[in-house]
């Protein structure tokens, strides 16, 4: 079992004047502690489950580029990119750039997008859900074509690219891994089986059924189910002094027994750094063999 950090809120940094320095401290501490990946949300406004939209929110890929310079080993990704926020040809270039400048540590985390409020607020077209999934599939096709070095024209229902040129090439081979977020059983998990190297699901009582559905999609697509890394969103709360570390280890063990290879999510009180250090000393070593 591997452990990844997501940073969903920047409120604990002490304001914009301190945010760059404090974020670098968090990233370096997590990298040193053995977190396998560091992720940020792809939102422009804070989401309602965490706080009001006026809270500080950094643009995701600018932030990941900064974190690439602050770290040396953790994979870098969004959890997850909203497909309507960037043209797919530009998204492929962005992720390739991150991969090259990080030394081959970029992932493409992506999903169909859901936050209509921020899209309308910033003037981003937000089509109906069926079209967003069509755009998601075309985006995956375009990214994979560009990462193959195939410059032939792409003509889809929603996108047309005359020459999808992509130099320099990504360092990751055969391409930056693709993680598709979401547990939709009819569309999302089918796209995972067809295109992705990883899925990301929310923890809950239906996790077992989601994996069963994914396995069925893999069989229909002729895909090896075991090739896909199963990841689960998780909140790591080890307590102020690590008093709940063993509880976190036990819960991660339960996920591993279900077939999950990675838990990725927020760390409570992350801006104090101490919980990251506890994770590195008591949790990550205990679950790495699971």
C-alpha cells in the first residue's frame, strides 16, 4: 500500500504572503516522509465541502510546477483535472511539460468535471454531463495520440486538431500514467478500463461493488484488471502526537485487503508539518508491505 498526499485547502498557510514558503515546506516534508505522490485539486474556487468559494485557491498546474522544483521523488498530479477547463491539446502539453521538468514524475489525473458554479463564474463553457463524458473520452484519445508522437490530424465530435505536435516528449514511458477519478459505473469505470492506468474512488460501503464493476468492464474491453492501480480517497488523521496512527494503519490495511494499492488524500493539520512526520515514521513504513 502506497500513500499519497492531497492538499485541498491553503487556509492554514497564513495568507498569500506566506503561502509559497509554507507550501514548499509541506511538499518537502511529505517528500522526505515517503509519500509516493502529492496532489492538488483542479478548482479555481474553493469547493463547498471544504469552505466558501472566497477562500484561497491556487491554479493547479502552476502549483504543480512549483512543487516539482520543491521535491525530488513524489509523483505530481491533480485529483483531478476538470476536462472542460483546458483544451485537450494544451492539457497534453501542460502534463508533458510537468513530466519533463519534474524528471518524469507527472500523472494525468482527470475527470468529467462537476463544479458549474466556478465554470459560470469564470466564463468556462459547461455542457451537459453526457457531453462532458464525450469530451473526456476525446481528451484521453488526444493525449494518448500526442504522447505516442502521432502528429496526424484528430477529428472528433467536439475537437479537431490539424497537427497535434508535442515536443519535447514526455519522459515517462510509455506516457505519464492516467488516473480517472470517479465511481460512475456505466461511463467512468468503462473509461478506466479502456484508457487508464489507475482509478480513484471515494471511500464507502460500495467500494467492493465498484471494483466488481470495474473488473467486468475490463473483461469487456479485453484489459487485464490487475494492470490498473486501484486508489481510494482517504483522510489521514493521526492525531496531534500520533495517537491515532495505529487506527490509520488498520484502516489502510482494510483497503489493501480489498485490492487497493494506494490511498491518497488530505492530512489533518498538515500545515503544522508534525502529522506528515508521524505519517513518515509510523504509518507509511507499516503499510508499505501490504
